C-alpha cells in the first residue's frame, strides 16, 4: 500500500479567518482515505506570489482561489497551471467571466431558463484612464432616458453592476425617480 499525499493550495489575498479554520479542520480530520491499494492524505499550503517560469510544474493537485478575481499575476499563474499542468481550481480564473451577469443570463436564456427581462445600460461615469473613451462616446454614444427603460421593465427593479458577485451598489428602484445607476460600473437591470 502506497501513501499518496494530495496537495491543496490556498491562493489568498487579505483573507485571515477562513484559511486558518480550513487548515485546522484538515489537520484535525487527519484524513487517510483508502483508494484501491493506496491511502490518500492531504497537505494544505498557502500559495506564494512570486515570479514563475511557464515550464515550472505546479506542486498542487487543487487550488482554492480567493485572489485571481482581482490580482492579475496570480490569475495568469493559475491559468498556466490549469492549461499546462492539469491543475484543478475552485473559483477558477475563468470564473471572472461567469460573474458578468449579462453573459451568465444570456447563457441561461439560451438554455431555456426563466430569466427576468434584463437590460445592459452604459455606465453613468467613464474612466478617464482610456483617452479613446471620449471620442468613442462622442461618435457612437446615444442618449437615453433611464426612466423609459424602467417603464418597459416594470417596477420594482434592481440596478446591479454587470460584473462581480456582490449586491453592493445595487439599489432597488420602485419609481422612475428612484432609478439611479451604480456609479462604478455598467449596470444590468
């Protein structure tokens, strides 16, 4: 009988409590799972942020990811590990796309799921970081009345940022005068 150790990596940002709890639970469980003639144990380790070689193999069997939705270097490392090393990731780096509500809703509608009428509304404020935004909007941006879209959808409605998994910045609008778009990102209703 061989003893096989499966390495679990924790890709973390500012998380404090849950990783410590997770590590302690795995330690206390002291799992030793029979698999055929072998026994599988588990080792938990926090993933470091450092330069990486694309050919460098990954030492983890699975990574629990809490970082790549906002930290690009780690996202690229995990994507490389998935593609080249067969790494399995929970909250994988492509989940960022699935957190864009309009893409998710479109996929669910194509599958025949009942999705409420949803509109994608251009952002109220644009980032001046891209100098092309102003001539683009000047040429192609069309003015619209948010209240008219609200009347088509019906009230109450919610104005949610099109991306991200949280409900922060998602006001409930009950009348045309209460329609206000989230300021940080484009919104879907």
